[in-house]
């Protein structure tokens, strides 16, 4: 059984009765669930995950007025039934939290970003973290309303700006610099270029799917589930990073370079399908400015195409 399901069952067995018995006047005002950091919030937990910050537990979210009224007392009662063994770096993942403070921890604001500039400064994996997991109950709806405001994804101009930038950096690291580093025998630089290529390609696939890319440890697994290019790009990138020897027909680095080109070809084809580029070029760099030209707002459109 996955940690998220264990936590929901634990809440229903212990948390809900505690609220009913001791905070009955607030039971229609409390939200509960498990959202945020931790593999179990993405459904990726396994036996290895259980060595720290894992186990039956949950969050209780209240608005500012209710938190001021009962937050401290509710936290005391929560601690009396808490089961999770928390590490030095895992504090604050569960327990009683004011709604605005919960989201502010991840996005830096106690409100849904109000404009393109606020959206642009929020790290993508933080947006993934505060919209993952599951809300078990939310009769008042305030926590869920904030959550849905984030899950609606970036404003389109911001999404296009990020896609344009990824086109540039994917092309630079993979199609351009990777083999140049190899030819110079700069193998550390080549390895970094390979890693950068993979990370940015994954990010671009998430942007095409209008989903937030999670923490690097889980982004490849999450990408594989995505309907647009998810499995295809996952398999190509996996082959890139697991190719360690030359074969009879192709050298090691030549094969990696070909797989990078195949990845870019898939991305370019998708950009054309979505009407984001009409360039005939097979160099992804040439598509970035065309994607950027689709941005409606002049302030965002005028930014350097390389800047995300």
C-alpha cells in the first residue's frame, strides 16, 4: 500500500474522529490531506522511501481566522496521534498550517500569482509540490480554491516564454555543444551538456502537457505518464544515459548524439503540430524565436529568448 493511501486511511480512522470530538464546531471549516514534499505525495514511494519522513500522517489546513482561534490547540491534539518519524530535514511537512502560509512556503506568495511577473519567479518544482498529493476533505473549499488556481497552470504567455527558452538551451547543450566537448576531450563538460540536455528536454515535455515538472529525482518517472511525448522522450533519454559502450556500427558519443537529435526531432514535430513553429529547420535553436513570437504581451515577448 502506498503512503498516500495509508495516510488517508489513518486520517479517517484517527484524525476525523479527533476533529469531531474536540473541534466539532470547526469540522466544516477544516481541510485535511497530504500535499507537498515527499515521494508519497507523488505516488512514487517504495521500500527505500521508508527510511525517513514516511508513514501515516496528514496536514490540517485552516484559514487565518480559524488558525488564530484554534491552531495551537489543534496542533497539540495532532501531535498526540502523530505516527510519522520525522528527520531533521523533514519538519513541517505535516501538521496544522494556515492556508496562506502553506502555499507561501512553496511559491513565496500567500495568494495565487496575480500577474505574469509573479508567475515567472516561482520555481516549477515548487508548483508541482504544492499541487500534488490528495486533499481528503475540504468542506469550506478555501484550500482547494487556492490549489485549483495553481493547477490551472501558467498563463499562456509565461508558458510560451519557457518553451522558447527550453528550445534554445536544449539545442545549445545537445545539438551544438555535446559533440564539440567530446572532440576537445572535455568529458566533464560533455557529461554536463548531456545532463543539461536531458533536464531541459523533460521540462519542455511538461510545458507542452501543461503540467508542472517535479523535483529532479521524480521528473523522469512523472514525464513517462504524460500523453504528449512523455513515454517517447522518456525512452530516448533513458537510452542516452544508459549507453556506455560503442557497438560495431556506431561509436559511444555518436550514438548519444543521434539519440539527442531524435529527441529534438520529436519536439520539433510537436511544435509544428501545435502551430508554435513553421520552420523547416531540424535545429531546435531556430524554433525558439518563432515560439516566442506567439507571445501576446509585449513585455514578455521582448525579453531575451534565452531567458526563462
